[in-house]
C-alpha cells in the first residue's frame, strides 16, 4: 500500500497516511479536531484547507470545490476537507 506524508502546519502535526485518504480523515487520524463543526451539506461546506506542498499528489478539484472557490481569493491549492 502506498503512503503519503501529510503535515498540518497550523496545528503542528504531521504523519503518514495511506494514499487516497481524505484530508479530513488524515487530520482526525493525527488527532486534529476542527474548532467549528465541519459538516457538509448539499448547499455548503465549512472545511477549507490550504495545501502548501504535495498538491500534485491530490486528485483534481471536484465540481463542488470549483463552485465553492469560484470568485474567491483562494488559490489553486485550497481544497475542501
């Protein structure tokens, strides 16, 4: 099984997770809990993540992410967890 190193800079945590792990699941595995509820629904999503390295290893943004970030200042490396 391939693995990827992830680092959550704001939280000061890093670790190795299986490739394909959702970012929100990687955060939970490393003991990171969001300050606010991180519950997506059909109309909105509250877990924005900024990728500082390794974005090349992520899948393409989903249509929901493209719609969410449309018209915002978030760069191409911002994703939804």
